[in-house]
C-alpha cells in the first residue's frame, strides 16, 4: 500500500475514535471553553465539534510512535503502518472502554 492510502485509513480510524471515545464526554462538557460565540449552542454543533477535537487528538497522539519509528530508520511506508496501528489501538481501547 502507498503511504497516502495508509494515511487515509489512519484518518478514518481517527474519525471513528472521535465518535466512540470516552474522551468525547469530556470535550462535550468543556464546550463553553472551546466553542466560539458565532456558532449556535445546539447539541448537534457541540457534538460535532467535540468529535472533531477527539479525532484530532487521536491523530496527533498516534503520530508520536510513527515519528519515533521514522527517526529510528523506518521508511515512510513502515512509519505510516506504525501510525495506523497506533490509531487503531487508541480507537480499540476507546471502544472497549465504552462497554
């Protein structure tokens, strides 16, 4: 697989984490801090924003092992595989925590 395909898969897994993570409740509760005044304070808007925050956090947190792997000599494709696995692990842990 190409690194671009692996990146798209990593983003998709991170978006799944944004919907299913227990951190979503925390981001949802803190909406007065991060939601600008120009947006309506409806449940849908707050949920969408909180989901994007958690998904972005998952994407960034799962990039750390990939950066370490690339620094240790892994090629771009191997680093992208590490990134995908790390994102899948975080997503899986979030899904398991819901049950």
